């Protein structure tokens, strides 16, 4: 027995795929609340006040009431600690910058034991939030201090370290909106969109279409300028130099003022602008040399105006942002660095992490800023006079949206620049006084082409309207698909049950292979590619299924699952085209997971039917009364199968115009309402296969649901031999 007013966390499981709780990954925790079972929230003095003081955002939790403040209503009226912990954990994740909203808590048959599940975007963060939530609720119950700020700071650090960056997450969210599945391939920002042969990959703003040659060209500023100029794109006059003396000589030839930059840099690093004196050019040369990897430095004509960043995706400009100069005003007592902190860095749009569109300004850490100050007779530690305006940074800080102002000629030049360099996604830096006028009308020029451009200035602009750049990137990646609604999916077939499920999976895989697809199968017999066994280990686990989904050669895949794998890991795919249920299994197989009766088992197995796509079908065993009940849960069609054509479920389903598969006179029959097609004689099958007719019917029904031509279904069934050992 746990001590009074304490909660024990008995088990924590990360369910990475669709599960009994939801379609999305969750963390499931088993809780023993001990004697707190006798103490709902309305019997614990001060609990409500402490929780709402620490976590005022709880008022936004709608809970089962369905409206704002719903959870607080439950908290006032009396609810149990497991439910309270669920909401605390969700709120802590929200405060840390990882927005989540789904959670559920259910009691078990054992007194004081609860299962609690909550949505998380990362397992490490979710587990840490659970532990922090446990500490918080115990402090609230026992009226002890709790350092919320330190806790949220720690969780925020974990979010920054483990979660997708905001740009990548924005693209993934756009894919999710279009119902394109995603798989994170590393702990970083490499993400797969879609499955198998239909997949695409992104790495923040780089894609599997991004040319390595294009990236190399973009990193060489001189080569980029040469190519752009040859195609009529306006660029600043300039040349390469290899010494400070040569830099000054070229600056005089070009005409002052000039800009000096590393030839192989990007994103504005090491760039000095508006240089007028020999000393400034020499200093700028040293800065550019140190920043770049090349021995050469680029000296260019300085282009007056504001810096702009145009984002090109595919062959069009989808967003544009404008930069501004940064100034501070002296007060007679503060240093330049202090003035930056109190006049610039106080801006809530500035921060160290990726979620902020603007970075803090630190004159001590920037040679470019030091040079700008030196030209004004100042250093970062100087104290400007009261009222004195000090220029900190001439250009940069690109964060104000101006997409709707871009002149068509400017957009054309930006898109042309990206094409000339060879980038499918590019950040085009240009300088002009007015983005609403053609560049040649104001001596504007494109000064840089960037691969892997930052997206935050467009997603979270400092001013102006956020742009749906993630949606544009997703549309670009799947633009050559069969239709505008293409979702990067391949046919996925799930098989759940304990009777014949492994055999059904391999039979369906063989049918798919005969139809001309590179088919993968993951079942208890192993992992198969085109009928060849590549791994003999039990492959019903989540990781084994993912191996098929990330394989670029796989055009269709079949997965075997059972109640235990659903309960402990979730399904390895988000949705399937066909879901097959052969039987419900036995309660005894999952009794240790608090599944103690047939109703509870039903709620587990239903996950296989819940994930069937609306354009797909559930293939169900009509001879199993519990399996038949799953039919009403399918978003897609239903195909029943049974050996006996007089089966009442089959007959009713056919009368309602449904499809059914059965055996008549030793022939497999496909029935669509009253229409019947004799598919194949059972005598044509290999003996060991024919000995398991229910599995054959399930596979035939799946092939039919997948629109595999009848002759190819027959070929798949005839060639499969259940007696053969898997071949490697």
C-alpha cells in the first residue's frame, strides 16, 4: 500500500503509433494513487487555488465539459489525481513551447490503479514532463513549495534539444494538414514525408530535390554572380581580391562606398557594408577572411537601400521579408552594449533559440558591429552622449513581411536567380529602396543566393502577415503526383488477430507481388521483401514495420499486429488502405496489461479498423461475432468473408449491397451484392495452402478490396505454398 497522499508511477510506455487512445503517439502511464482514491480534489484544501496560481493556463483546458474552463469546473467539483496529473503534464508541455492538447485517464478494475495517456511530440520531453508534473501535483496536494520557472526552463531546454526545429515542424504540420504521413529519421531535422516509394525527404528547407551542385554554386559568391549576370540578373559590380591592399585598390576602381564579404559565406556572416575609408576596407577584409574558408574575399559596389529576403519555392516567390537598420539612442550613462540590451534586445521577438524570428544583438561578439561602431569613433563599451544616435547594424534583421508588395519583375528575377543557381528552394537576398518597383529602375541588385534558407522570418514575421511557406514546400514536393490530393501514401494492409494472421499477411504480400508491386511484409515469421525473407526475427514490432515504410523501393506493405503489440507500441503506420481482422484473440494473452474482459479486448482490436482510410476497406471474418461488431467502426467499406455462404452476416451484407467472399462447391466466390464471380477452385492451390481456407479467403478479399485484377489474385494464391519455409 502506498502512503497516504502519494502517487506511484508504475509503468511508462511510449506508444509511437495509433493505439487504444488516439491516432497520434502518446505516453501511457500506469498510476497507483493509493489512499488518494478516497480524496478527490474537492476534499483537498487549497489544491484548486495552488494549481490555478501556478498554472493559470489550465483555464483553457476544455476537458470533457467541452468548453473553456471545463477542467477547472471538474477540479472544483471533485476529480481524482490521475486526471489532474494528465492536465498538469499537458500544460507543462505547452509552457515549454511544445503545444499539445490530447489526454485521457481511465480507471482499471484494481482499486486506485489508473491508466493515463497524454499526447507528446517527443518521448524524452514527454517523460520529463510526466516526472515534473508528478512533483508539481504532490507539492500542490501537500502544500509544499514548487519552482515552476526552473521546471519550465528545464523542459524548454529539452524541447529545444529534442524536438523538431520550428521551420521543420512548420513543414511537417503542413504535410499533416494534407494527410501526408511523416517519419522522423534522426534526432535532428531529417524527416520523411510519405511512405516507401512515394516518400520525399526534407531537412529543414532542403529537400531530396535540392541539388548538391546548386548548393556548391550558392556557397561561391563570385561564381553565383557570374552565372546570374550572364542571365541578365542585376548583381553588384565586384571582384575577388587576396590581400587588404588589393581590396582597397579595387574599392577605388569600383567606386566608394563598397561592401566586403567572404566569397564562400552565407546568411550575411562576415559582411561589412557602406565602407568609405582605406582603414575600414582593411578591417573588413580581415573580418571576411576569418569568416570564409577561401583565401579570396569579394569587394563589391555598395547597393543603397533596404535588404530583402525573398523565398523561392519551385519556380515562384512565396514569401518576402524586409530588413531594417538598427540604432540606439544614448542616455549619457549606459554603454553601447547596455543600450542594445535595453533598447533592442528587450524586443520579445528576439531570442537565442530557433523559435524567435530575430536574434539578440551582441556588439562584443560581432566583428561587423565593432567595425560599424569604430567608424563612429565608438566601441561596445563606449558611453554615447544623451540623445546621440548610434548605428549598430546597417542591414539585416530581415523580419517584416512585404510579400504583397513585391513587384512582378522583382519576383521574376528572384525566381530566375534560383533556377540559374539550380536550387529548388532558395533564399534570395536583394537590396533596393522599394520592393514594389523593378530593380533596374532603382539600381537594386541581388546580392546573395542561399541554399537551405531560414523560414522563421516568413512563418513568424516581426510585422505583417505570416506566410504558409510549409504548405508551399509540401505542394512543391508532391507537385508531380497523380493528383492535387496525392498524399505520399502507398497501399498499406494491416492484419490483426492470432489465428492465421501471419499466413494471411504473407498471402496478401504474394498477391501484391504478383500484381507487379515491390511488396514488403512484416509478420511474426520475419521481414519479407518481394517474398524474400530478409530478417527471420519476429517483425510484428513497431521498429520492424518502420523498416518497410522508410524503404524507397517498397510500393505496398503488409503488417501483422495483435492486441499485445497495439497495447505496448501502437501500430507502425498511421492509416491503412485495408485492415483485416481474423479474430479477437484471447483475454488471457493481455490480462497483465489490465485488459480483463471481452469489452476491453474489443477496444484494443478495434484500433485496426479505426485506422482504415475512407477510400479503403475493412476485411472482417463474418464467422466471428465479435469481429463482425467492428464493421460499424470502419470509415471505409466492409468486405466480409466466411467459408459458409449461408452465414447470416454474409447474407444480410449482400442484401444491403455489400461485398462478401465465401466458398461454394470448392470454389472461391466474390459477391458484390447479388452479382457473383467465381474466382478460383481451391483444388488449384498448393495443398498446405488449401488446408487453411479461411486465410485464403481473407487474402482474396484483401486483394479484391485493393482492386488487384482477378487473374493476378489467382496467380498470387496459386503460387504461394504455406508448407515452404521462408527463403532468404
